[in-house]
C-alpha cells in the first residue's frame, strides 16, 4: 500500500519514479493482483494520471482496462474508473485551463492521438459490443462514463463505429433507452451520443426513427419549454435534423405520424417580443430549419406537396406569417422565417393564395407582399434579408399564374391606384434606382412574374412609363433597352455590371417563346446594332458575362422570330452575325455564360445564397432557360436558309397533320357529345315509359273497380225491380236468388275441396317428417344417454299427429255434408213448381242461409287450424335441426373416443412387446450369471420367500 500512497501523492523516501515507470508498475498491479481492492486502487491511480500522461496510459494500459471491463463486471466502482480512464485517453476535447496560445500543431497531434487510440479500441468489434452491454447497467458510475466513451469514439471514428453498432444485436435499441433515463445528465449525454451516431447514416437514422425517436424527442422539447428551453432543446432539434434531412423515409414517417401538427406551438410568440435570449434565438432558428427540411425543394414533389398541405391545415403556415408580420423579432429569425414561409408556399396554390391574403398590421393595412418588396428595394436593409425577400417573392410566383397576373396587373394603366403603393410600382422603382442590387433584385423578381406565362409577357408590353415632364411616355421594354444602350451616360461601366446582367436576364426571359415581344424588341432600330457591337468588342473579364448575355438575347431574337419585320428576319440577322461577329465567335461568346464560376453555384438550388452582393449575378430559373436555349440557338445560327426552308416545310406538314388530327378529334368529340345526348334521351324516354306503364296499370285497376261497382249496382237495381212485381215475380225472384246462391255454394264447395286436398298433402308431409324424426331420435337415443328430451319430442309428435287426424276426419265429414247439401239444392232447383205457398220457400231459404253461415264459420276455423299446423311444423323442423346437430356432435365425440381407444391399445401392445423383450434379456442374463457360478434367485423363489415371510409375520401376530 506504500506504493499506492506514493503514487497518489504521499511522501516517499528516495528518488521519485518517472511517470512511465509508475504507469508500468500500475499496469503490472492491475494484471497480477488477485484482490479486487488492489486492482481498484491501481485503476483509480491510472485514471488520475491519464490526462497528464495520455500517451503512456493509452499505450500501456488499454488492454488491461479492457480486460477489467470483461472480468470485473460485478464491481461498478472499478468499471467506472476503467471507463473514465479510457475516455480520458480517447477524448480530444480541450481543457479549460489550457493556455489560449497553445500551438495548433500540438492540438492536431492530440486529435491524431485520439484517433489512433480509437482505432486500437474498435479493432476488435467485441469491445464495442462490451460497451453496449455496459449501457444496460443502471448504476450511474457505469452508465454515464460508458455513454461519454461511446460519444468520444463516434467523434473520432464515426463511420467504423456506426458499422459495428449497426450489426450489433439490439445495439441501437440500447442507445435509444438512454432517452428514457430519469437522470437528466445521462439523458442529455445520450442525446449527444445519438447526434454523433445518426450523422450521414440513413440505415441508422431509419432504425432510430422507428424506435419511437420522434415521439420521445418532441416530448422532451415540450417538457423543456419548447423555444424558451435550454441547451437540451437545441440538442433535440439537432438530432431531429439529423434524422429528417435527406431521408425521405423518415420524412414520410414524420408526416404520417401527425408530428407536423405538434410543431405549431413552437412558433406561438407573445405580443411583447423584447428580450430574446441567445438560446431562444438558436432554438427558434433550428425549429425553422426543421420546417424547411420537410418542404425543401430537393425533396420529391409529392412529399413536399403533402407536407405543405398538412402545414396549412394545422395552422402552421398561419403561425409563421404571424411571426413574419410581428414587431420586435430579431433580424436573423425574421430572415429565416421568410425563407421558411417561402418554401412552405412554393408551388402550392392554396398556400400561395393564403399568403396573398395576408396583410401587415399597418394603417392602412398593406399586403404582406408589398411590405416585403419595400424591404427588398431598400438598400439600407441587410443583404441576407433582401435575398430572403427575393426568394419569398420567387416562391410566391412559382407555378402560380394567378399570382403572376395579379403582379403584372398592378403595372397596367387601368389598375394603377395613385393613393396606394403596389407591388408593380415598387418593382419599377427598384428597376431604375441608383442601387445596382435593387436593380438586379427587381429585374429578377419581374422576370419570375413572366416565367412560362405567355399571356403576361404580352400584357407587360402595354406598360407605359413617364420618364420626364413634357415627354411622351415610353414602354417598359423600351426603357430597359434604353438603359442598356446608353451605356456610360446612365450606367458607368465596371461598377454597374450587376445592373446590366439583371436587365439582360429580364429581357431574355421576357421575349423567349413570345414572337410578339421579339417583334417589339426588334422594332427599336438601336437594339440590334447595340447587341452586335457589345458582342464583337474585346472586353475584360468582367464584361464577358455581359457579352454572353447579349449573344443569348440576339439568339432568342433569331430563334423566336416570326419574320414579320422585313429588315430583321431570321436570315438577315444570321447574315449580320456572320459579317459583324462571326458564327464561331458568336457561339464562343454565348458559351461565356455557362463557363462563369457563379453560374454552376446558382444552378444548384432555387434559393439565392451569395457570400456578398457583388457575387449576386445569376438566378436559378434563368440558368434553366440558358440550358434549354443554348443548344437550339447554336443550331439555329449554323443552319442555312435551305435547311430552314426544309424545316419550315416539315413544320407546315406537321401543322397540317396536326390540323387534320385536331379536326378528327373535334369530330370525335362532337360524336361523343351526340352519343351522350342520345343516351340521355334514351334514359329519359325509358323513365317516361316506366311512368306511363305505371299509370296504365293504375288505370286498369280503376277500370276493374268501376266494373265491380257497376255489377253491384246492377244487382241492386234488379232486386228493387223484383220487389215491386207480383207474386209470380216473387217466385221468380226467389228462384233467381236460389240459383245465384247455388252458384256461390258450388264455388265454395270447390274451394273447400282444394283446401281438403292441400290439407291431405300437408298431412302426408307431416307423416314423413314424423317418421324421419322418429328414426333420427332413435339414433340419438342410442348414441347419448340424454334421450329423455327426444322421447318427449316423440310424444308431442304423436299428439300432433292424432290432432291432425281428428281434424282431417272433421274436414271429410264437412265435405260430405256439403256435397249432400249441394245435391239437395240442385234437386230443389230442377223440381221448382210455381206455387203460391211462400212459406215453404221461405223455410228452405232460411235453412240454406243458416247452413251457409255454418259452413263459412267452419271454413274460417279450418283456416286457423291450418295456420297453427304450419307453425307447429316450423317448430318441429327447428327441433329436428337441433337434434341433428346434437347427433353430429355426439358422433364426432364417439369417433374421437374410438381413435383414442385404438391409440391406447396400440401403446399397450408396444409396452407388452417391450416387457417381453425385457423378460427375455433378464432371463438370458440370469443364465449367464448361473454359468459364471453366481447364485441367482428366480421370480418363483422370490415369490415363495415373500409368502414364507408373510406366514412368519402372521404366526408372530398370533403369538
């Protein structure tokens, strides 16, 4: 222990050992000590020396420390010391007490040293797996150093360590568990660890996202106070950015999980925006970046449109516009908010319409677009803010023909309001101001109002500008060309290259794909000579871009020329280029545009991001136009007149074919319309036919009702006439009534016969059913002991059958009486003799009426009984079905039991065979033992002995 006291700072006699010697002795003690306390003290001493003697501890003690992690898992204290020591030798963080003037080379050497030690540690992937396993230890002194060590390893050798963790079972899941730790230190360091882990690795990003990372991180942000939170919120936002940036799968998962809606409360700012802390500015800046990641133009159009829709529906866009128009917001937050709103509305018609309706809280209220444009053309505003406003205006007009029309309309004479400032007035003011940056921004903004919109290009030709008092107004196109052609008078060379580039980009965008605008441009006699002069001159590097743009503008005048001006047809312009410039020289000057160093930078992404105002030369959409037109202009300049004629003939032929095809399409459309009309007519006529058929049916039924009423009235009239006649007439009336009643009786008897036949059929069916029920019930009684219910069912069936038989007998009796009555009635009608004795006839009539009423009553009773029999039949069928299902279940159980019995018999047979084999083996063994001279008792001898012992015991009990 004296050795350890010397190491830990105690006084010792003799010369003091060097640091390397001390570390060597400590490593020997760690490797050779059998007592845990000795090893623990040695590791503690190594930890204290690891910062000062980083190289020595790393080279000598790393293997011993890793061995401690493997063997001493039961002692958390020594594990913590070992992990801290490893962290000290691997981590490259500078110490606070280090001198600020430390040489950079020494820091670079320290970084290299940490990378070397990291490479040594992860050389064996089992070491990383060991660290991941230690993360499951809940002890603070083990888990926290393990988290810090893994973070340091990822900083030094991130790619290699990511590969090891990715293939490690449950590796990422163990790291995700750190976010649920109740100790904030471990949770916060776990966030830093996951930040390093998810850098530039899409596979790990997906695993972390599907481990419910979004839910946990958003909960932590809410718990920490959202934008008002501390550094923990910043770490969570950085991790979210790692998971979502350039990862379409995670972005879709974030949107589908309704996490966009949870971002809205982040941007709820109070009315009093004074006193923004630096941490709040950082947090809100990262939150805005997170929104931009979801709607970035580099994402797929479908995913971006879906996120834009969700942001509008949940009110996130409205909240961002509130920040945009709020007062007291820091400049960098305002700039990032403008960029965020720009990408949320870019290409989304609904979002663009909403943004157009936003008004600034001013008196009088002004549209947000106007307020932003005022900032863009104001040279006192910060450069980044002006770039953000230009990007917002570009995104507002992107694929928004409605918005383009509204902007151009503010420039037209009929819509100009002298009492208010419009977007068009601000753009014109910026276009012709003394600030070159305002010139460029206004020109690019106006070009976006014309992008891919032929109608607005033609409308903008109507714009007239008043240059000075007493002079007639000039068109906007003329004024732009005047500024370019006047050169030194208005625009000083060299210092205003940015202005000329902006105007040339505006003119190229304006007249491209618009022959009318080309004609207006060529109509000014000064434009073509100016362009040819600019292209043919030999200017410096700064003016080459202007020459290239002039060549592009002249090439557009050739390619989109409709030959309406005799002096400037395609052929004459090409001849002019060949004489004044030369075709090869023209093409070379045209190539200056794409060869410019700022061209490729602007072509990368839509947002205008420039280090300085002087480098603000190209617009993203204009680079697309150049890429599209450069090749076709080159071909158009080199083509001869004969080739152009051939192309024109081909175009005319194609146009003729297109016209023929168009005519056929129109004919087909007309035929389709006619067919559709005929179908509609057929459908309407079919409905009318159905209505008419229904009407005819109703009318027929009404006619039948009228006929019945007519017959009844006729009978009544006949009765009245017969009552007024004499006695002979009375006898005839009686005979007539008797004849009618006899006819009715015949009909009723016939109906009763049909009912009797039907009842007999029903009785036969019920007999068959009863027999079936008997047979099935007897089978069910054989299978199951619960046959008592079936016996009751049979009894009920017998009772029903007897009841039905009795009813059948009554029906037969009634039928016989009816037949007899009918026979008597027929005999009475045939033997009618005129008589004056009315008493006998009256008696017969009374008797007939009474019998008729009795028969009617009996008929109703039979109907009721038939109905009851039908109901009883349905009940019997239901009972039969239940009995059948019971029989099926019992048969299934019986089959199952029989199968089990067969299996049991088979097993018993197998056991008997095994017992027989065993007896045979025992018998053979006994014979071998006897042959060897051993005494072996047979089972008979053992049984006899047991019997003798039992008898002895009985004798003793008797004694």
